[in-house]
């Protein structure tokens, strides 16, 4: 599907699980708008796999930094809430995600991931004999990441293939940059980090920035 950047995140309730074993509904759009917070939503392919727990622990380690930036972290996959809870109860040194405290979406009906177009489906064929649609691929999500602002608008999306883990610090930088734009009205040049010079959004601003950098 086309990019969601600049558009509202889909308005959909999805099952979720937390470390306490509670199953509840999460609406990512409402999390942003109702709480006036930014949201980082990251999808991973499967519980009990290999790269995935390294990412979940990395986001957990950075949770305080996201909270300082008024940003909620939500993980997501197509596993069921019960599978999430089993993984949450498995220790880190045994490949588990014990200690993860942010909610995990359980998009087991694949409603949200289908809308987002992030499922690993290489081909679909209709089988006339059985009247069913059969898919090629694992039908699980790629490593997709969405950053959503306080109005529910997506300001970043990115998708990694399964074997490539994400760099959590880049998402902190993106939140910092977008917040700077919101608060200062300046734009952020390449490799911008908090505390570095930004630019006025006009030709003079570009010339002045390039002249001094």
C-alpha cells in the first residue's frame, strides 16, 4: 500500500498483552490523540525467535529515554496474547523477554497488519476446488516501525527484512528531530542530533547552514 507518512494511523482496536498477563484492547491512534503523546509502534515477525528478543530488550532498555520524550512504546506481532505471555515469562538468558513492560499487540487475526501492508506474503492464489485463498510466505510481519505524533499523524515509517535488527537510537533521534520542528519551526538537516544547529526552512537558511558546516 502507499505510505502512511503524513496520514492518520488506522483507527482500529487490537488485542494486547502485558507482563501482568492482562489481555486488553489497544487503539494506537487513540493512544496518541487521547494522551497527547507520540507513539512508537514496532512490529516483529515471531515470538520465540532469534533477532526479535534482542530488539524487544533494546526498546525496553531505552524506555526511559522515550518516556522523557513523551513517547509511548508498543510492540506488535501476529502471535496470540497467550503466546506473548509465555514469552514474557521466559528468562532473557533462555531467549525470552522477561522484564519487558510495554504492551505487545497480538494481531493474530492480522487485521491491522493487513491494512498496513506489512505481511510476508509473496503470492496469493485462489484454489477453486476448495474455494480458499492460499498464500506463499510465512504471513507474518516484516520489522516495520511507525512513529506517530500527538495528532495521530504518522511522521516516520520504515520496514526491515526479517534478518536485520533495528537501531533503537535512530528512533530517539527521529523523535528529537520531529519535536524540534514542532517546537522551533526549524527543519533538521542530515545527521542532525539534539543540540546541533538546525535550519530555517528557506533558501537563505540553507545557504547559511551550508556556509558554516
